[in-house]
C-alpha cells in the first residue's frame, strides 16, 4: 500500500511539473512561442513589422508599429535566438508634452489596475516620474510574469515623453538567462 501511495504522489508531482506553464499575454497574445509565431500573431492583430527600426536594433529584438490601448505605439519584442523564445514585449507611446504623457500614463495605469488589481503592485519613482509594476499570477497563484509601466523623456527632444509598458514572461526569461549563462 505504501508503494502505491508513493507511486501516485510521484506521478502527480511529475504531471504537475511537466504541465504547460501559463504565459504572460501582450495584446492578447501569449509570450509562449518563437519570434516567427509571435510576429504572425501581431500582424494578424493589425500590427506591422517596422523593418527600418528593427535593422537598427541588436540581435534578439524586433520592432513593430501598431495600437496599444487606444494609442499608436512602437512595439519592441525581445527574444532569445538560441532558445527561440519570446520573453519580453514592450509598447512605447510617444507623447508631445508632459501633460499629454501624464494623461496617457494615467489611462494605461487605470486599465492595468482594473485588470490586475493593486494587491501585487508596486509604485516607485523612475526617471523622475512615477512608475508601477504589476505581478501576474496564474490560476494556480504562481507568478508567470510582470508588467512595468514608466515614463521617460526623449533624449533628443526634451518636450517629447515616452510612456512605456513592458511585459515580461518569467518562464521564458529564465530560459533566456540560462542560455546567456551557458554562452558565457
């Protein structure tokens, strides 16, 4: 009887450890596939590859143009070339003037608060402005990732502000970090 219980417990643990991990979603698209799959999903959602900007970025990053919330945005997707996983996606919204950027920031922050709540959120100051972080939990209450919301001033134009929303998938970030440490 003891062996049967141990076997059942071992089987249960094995199944749970091998179960598909939940992933963070960016624009409704899970950060769970390779860059090609993610790109196809972005394009299907109305985004377009920004080849000119992508060519300026380092390997492992691609740029897209599209809508985030109700705003035109530049999307930067980070992926690990060796492991072939997308681990981070960010939307960057360009605003003319601090008042407009504050308004955009507040609208997006309210949307994030509404969706993820305040229980697992943090507030800090980055680049001289408020910033927020939201921890995303799976249905099983396991951390699957986080979202960071912050604002910066454009280095080349002091009247231009960038509202940035950054989604990071914990499981795929770990894969990327392991790949980076294996390469070094």
